[in-house]
């Protein structure tokens, strides 16, 4: 199971760096942004498990960031961080869709405990309706794939294979596993049918087999999705 990805959006770079370092000791990977606009773009494109969001930031405050996230249907768990401990601020954050609220200064161990509590509340089998990577996204409901802002035209088999690999990101999937998964979708396996399907998918994703960004071949074992 991959480590939880935690985004820290705070203009205090030193604090964000310290949190990232502390999280690594608890098998979590921290990422940080100090610019709220840049941070918002990353949150729209990449997948994170929890967001630590500072309220007082220049240009766009945490409440505005949270409001934009929710208006874009991004249901990422959010813990608000702020030096302002007024009840009105806590209420406003929670009404906008925050999951928790921690006033500064705080002990790093408290942040870890709050993150663990949120991760435990997430149902084990619940998946987001949309997977977002750096360059493409998948809407599991509409079954649409968007690459570089354009709708990617995939056959039903290509889509099912891509979804299967993405949902098993980092895991080597054998040709037998793929064949078994695609049964019943007009898939007639023969010696190189899986390889041909992977090749078609690579071409549409503009993925270089010699320097793959998404689909890597593990010779003698199968394929693994390595995209972010």
C-alpha cells in the first residue's frame, strides 16, 4: 500500500518543511506549496489524501482556497491551520467544508494524530469518482479520459485496461491478470494480444516506451502504471 500523500499549503516555508520532514517518520509523504494559486493548481491536477491548509496567506486566504476546491467538486479532506483561534473562524472553515481545525502553534505529533483520524474515517473501499494525475485525469463515472485538456478517444478495452492499471498503480500486473480482467469485453486473447493493447494505449497517451511516464514494462512479469 502506498504512503498517504499530504499537501501542506502554507506561506511559512520553514514550518511546511518541518512538517514534511516529521510526516516522513510516520510513513507519510509531505508536499508543500507557499503560493495559494500554485497550490490550487496542483490540488486540481494531482491526487492527495489530506490537505493541511493555512488560513492566513497573501493573495488568497485559506477560506477562499477551500471554497474553490469545493466548488470544483474536489472532496479532499482538509485540516485548517491558523494562528487565529476565534470560534467564528473555526465555524466558517467547517461550514465551507473543512474536516478539522488546528490553531497555531501546535505540536507536530498532534497534526499526525489528526491526519490518522481522518484517514481512519475514510471507508476502505471508497474511491474518488475522478483520478487526477499531472497530465491526465480519469472520470470513473462518465468513463472519460482527459489528456492535456483534450478528451482522449479510447475503445472500451483500452479504457478498461487503463482504469485497471491506474487503480493498481505501482503494482506489477501480469498478462494473465489482464487477460482475466478483460474477459467478457469482446477480448479474444492470443499470444501477443495484451502487448498490442498496451502498445495502442501507449500511443494514445503519447508515452515513450524507452522513457515511459505512465506504463512501464517489467520484462518477464507484466506491466506497471508509474504515472502521477
